[in-house]
């Protein structure tokens, strides 16, 4: 097909850079690029037992079509889990999705016409940009600060801009690892009410806090129907399940469900039923605690390696949960260039340069490093290699 026949959306989606995140595996590359969980902690045997039990003894027809709402016992489990965390919702407000990623697509599909405005954190999750860009919005980039996006700037912009929604990852943000403060959460909800926009709360790392205090979800703080929130089993169970959930008011959810019908009819019943069986037969909280401990150790290894090897002029964040650490270099360093020209081909180490994490692709001196999926040895070796490559760049760019 000739490219001029493609829809206009392809121009934006073909430039997101999301394909670089998870290259085909090889034996030499150390990757801090993709947000891959530690695969040693997938509860493989327990999930195998659950799949077998559901297939051989299940009474809810796991191989049949069902409907787009999702498996009732799983929605009930999630409703109770959220209630324990301070979010009260009805079963009619929960939709099972194929990962949080599908939720991003469905919400954009629900709300965006071409050139509608969306406020996003800058930097932001690359998959958010990939999902939204297909609907050709105009982005308002709101800079990230250590306690969440700059809500004062957002407020200023809202006096002259109408936005359809604001997209945020409030906990252990992808890519910075920052957490939005309680004060900013409350202010954001007040702004959503005043200026009539939806807050799209994407929260897949919520249960992976390994230091500090949990903060209430935006969904829990809102009593006015302005928040759509997304959760996921990807980071706390396994991403191969492709299972997540979306929470919204019943009227929004009805429309979203119709869009899901048109997209994939439903989230696979067998996956929903096997995960429910897993949740019934295993101590899920104990599993999270193991993950939290593991990721704290990974974070510590990466922090220690960076402290040891990083040349002066660079800084990095110290996340209290999640998968990501944010590396900030001097303004005149181009980490994307360095990655493509040197670190990937010669040192065989990967990370995500900041360029593609900004809608305008105008910040090149930062990088996202994922500590979650690599072993301690890989972390130490990979960071050493990256830092050795950074040192001449710094001298060169003086
Ligand atoms: C912030 C954020 N949202 C959504 C996703 C996609 O998650 P899922 O696997 O549930 O689709 C990710 C995955 O890395 C993520 O970091």
C-alpha cells in the first residue's frame, strides 16, 4: 500500500519510538529500556495450577464468549480490593481490559476528536503518547516536578485552553519515578471540577511502594465523577496475561464498553477466570510484598552503581516504588544520540532516552532506566558501561 493512502493518524503513531523499548532478545544486550517485571518472580506454578483448574473443572465456561463487562467474580474482587484502599465503586463502574494500555486507547477513543487538547505530564509514558496520538490531539505539556506535575502552570493554562482530559501516572511515574503529593492530587481534582475535564489516572505501580506512605488514589479523592482510573495485573502478577481494569462513572463506562465491543468484544474469559482462581487460592498480598522487597533491592543496586560510576554533572531520582529511575544530564548532552551511536552498538546496553518521552521531542539530556527486570550483576555491569560512555561525552560537549 502506498503511504499516501494511510490515515493521517499514522504520521503521529509511526514516530513514537515505542518499538525500541523491547527489541528481539539476544545473549549480550543488557536492557534497562522496557518496563519489564522481574521474571523470576512470576508465580508460574501457581498460575499453571489455576489455568488447569479452570479448564478442567471450571463451571463458568472459560472457552466460551461472554460479554465486554468482564468476569463478575473478578470485578467483585477488584471492588473489594479498592474499597480496602479507600475507593468506593459499584460493580457497574469496573471494566476488565486487556491491560491498562487498552484503557488508554479506549479513553482517548471516547473523548478525542482531531486537535482536541490533552494535558500530559512532561515527560510522560511513551505508551500513553502512542495511544493518544492515534486520535490526533494537540498536547499541552505540563512539566514534572519531584512532587508531581506543575499544577500551578496547569491552572494558568486552563484559563486560556479547554482540555478534554489530563493524563497522569500519580505513583512512581513512568518515566521519572516521582509521586504526586496529596496537596497536588486535591488541587487537580478541584481544577477538574472547575474547568470540566476528565483526569485519566493510570496507576499500574500503586502496589509496588517499597518506602514511604501510600497516598489515596485520585479516584478515592473525587466525589464528582471526574476521574477515570486504570489498574493492571501486569506489574504485580505478569504482563503476559494482558489483564487490567478501568474504573469510571456508570454513564462513561457504558460508552467505553460499547467501544470495547467494537474493538475486541471482550477480555479473554480464560485469562480472567484463571487469574480469579489464582487470587482465591493464593496470598496475593504476600506476593506483592515479595515484589516490593525485590524491587527495593534492584533500586538500591542501581542507585549504588550510579553513585559509584556516574560522572559529575549528572543526577538521578531515588524512587520509593515502581520500576524507574530518571537520569538527568547536563543540558548540552544528547543521550539519544549517544545511545544510538555508541552505547547500544558498542556497549550493548539499552535505556530509554528522554527524547521520545516528550510530545515535542525537545528534551534529549535525560533517560529512563528500568531497574526491575535486570539482575544485580547486569545492573552493575550495565551502569558501569553507560557511565564510561557518558564521561567522554561530557568532556566533548564542554
Ligand atoms: C504508566 C503505564 N501505563 C500503562 C502501561 C501498560 O500496562 P499494561 O501491561 O497493563 O497494558 C504501562 C506499562 O509499562 C505503564 O508503565
